[in-house]
């Protein structure tokens, strides 16, 4: 596979101060930089950032950045996109600096989402990662930032884009025939489905921590700080993730997880899962959360 991870995302947000509090006080992602346009860059590991909070007001996913290991791999992805008839944009030096990468290409998929394929992500060797609150270490690095679950108008077209053009592989199918796709050992970096519920693309964002204690303390912090809890701690049947869900300041969900199983492409067998969880993930009434 050419693409090795979901390296970064850009979120268009309407309430930047609320997001700053949410990210630093609950999630544990420190701010690595404040852009001249107001963008906040959130760090999770050695890289400059994994999440960019852009004060543009959409409260939705603006773009997804996919890492490739070298310029040759970038050219391979660009060629596939061009041969499929998609308009491929080459980054200017200024655009690359804004993303803190060496170079990227960009194209828009069938659902209208912008994808940036990049090489040479900036690392901060003189500033070792330190979370913005105690007991947080993220499973990122070679795995990427986590995963996103996206609402798409055409399931088949979305699967074709991710597999045929970006080079991801199907992991399995879940509730409502949602397709889960991976690009490394992480069970999925993206999931897509024709999910009812509105015009916005992003359903939820998942960030994974490295220990069960970090997951448990995050649940405590959410309760202590009044972060709206949406689902109790539970376990998914396909990726075996133990997690809970909260509402972000933009209205979509953040899944805070631990312990997902990994994919070995040499032995993996695609399966389909019925609705439901192994245990937990019970919806929490907003009144109770408040």
C-alpha cells in the first residue's frame, strides 16, 4: 500500500475557545501552534500536529491528510487519481508550510470531501510530546491519529475511491453495512456509510490511548468537567475497542478508546457484523449527562 496512515485532519469549528478547553482540559492534546488565521494545531505525538482547528464555522471535517513514505509513492497516488479523471492539485510552498509537511497533492472524492496526500511531515525533535493533562499517551506515531467515521451519499462509490485510488483495504462491514478500511495495522482509519442524520460528513472521530487506566481517568475527567457523555464505556465486536463517547463542541462525537485489535493482512478474513456491541455503549440521556 502506498498510503501508510491517516496523518492529520482539519476541522472547521464555530466555537474555538470551547474547542481549546475541550482539547486541552479533557482530551489531553496540547496546542503546538496558533496560526495567524486563528487555526489551533493540536499535537498527539512527535509530529507538529494531528488535528487543525480552523475557525471557519462548518463544525465538520474540512480535509483529511494521508501520509505516504516517499515522493515515488506520492506520484503513484497522483497518477491513479488523474487516471480516474479527478482534478489533482499540487500544493504551493505556502500551502505545504501551513500543513507542516514537505509537499502534498489534493483531490476531492465523490462525496465532496477534500483529501490531501502528503510526504515529509514535520517532527519536533527538540520538544518531546507532553500531554496537556496527566495520564495521557496516544496510540498514534506509525498508526496515525486514530479514525474517522463518515457519512457518504454513495457507499459503493466511496469504497471504490478509498480502495482503488487511495489504496486502502477493506477490514470488515458493520452496522448498516458501514465499510471499515485500513492502511496499516490499525483496524480502521476510516469508515464510510450511507447513514441518515443530516448533511454533515463527520459522524465521529476516534482517538486511542495506550492503557486502560488512561481510558478510565478520561471518563472521570469528562464527568468532573461536565463534558457531555453520550455513551457509556463498552466494547465493539469488530475492532474490540473498549471506549466511550462524548459530544464535541461542534456537535459530532468523539470516541475515546483503548485496546483495539490489529490487522495482519497475511491472515485477515473480512467479516460482516450485526448491529450491537459486545457489552456497554449504552446511550446516556442528555439530562443525565448535564
